[in-house]
């Protein structure tokens, strides 16, 4: 199994972020607000620039589910 390097750039962020999982791997990204409610779902291959300008300021949980079964959880801080 390939070890993926999950990056959220920039973090903290305002306006937009880039999700980068490398290796051209396909993945589903689930974004949860501070109350644990799913607010966004994205699909990507490799990397993707995403508009977050409608997100309220706060800390979000980003769950990345790769097609090879690996799952990663990261925090995203929106200013």
C-alpha cells in the first residue's frame, strides 16, 4: 500500500485552499464543521483548489478517504 502525504495549503486559510494527496490518487474529502455536521463533500485526483469563502470562521475536520482504503483526518482552520 502506498503511503499518501495529505496536505491542506494554506492552513489556516481564508478564501480558498488546496487539498493535495499526491500520487494522482483518487479520494473523497468530507468536511465537517465544529458540531460534527457534514458541510461539504469533494472528489479529487492528486490535488484540487477549493473555494471556502462561504465557510464561517472556525475549526473544521477534514476526512480524506482514498480509493485504496486509507483514511486520514486533518484539521482545517478557517479565518
